[in-house]
C-alpha cells in the first residue's frame, strides 16, 4: 500500500473496497497533534454539511 506524506507527518493511504470519493480518517490512540485534531474536525464538518 502506497502512503503519501502530507504536512506535519499526517499520512494518507488508499483504502481498497471504497469508492474513489470516500475517505475514512483515522488516528493513533493518544495522538494529540493539533494538525491531526484539526484535520479530523474539518472532515467531520464536511460530512455534517453534506447531510
């Protein structure tokens, strides 16, 4: 599986079995980096706005 690094050590990975437009954000337990927290918050806001 190929990983693509982005800012601050956040890594994106392709997930097999999902349509190309779908994403599943995940983080390590205990990861308290502000960049990760903000990324997950923004992703949640996008999902809520799309409903």
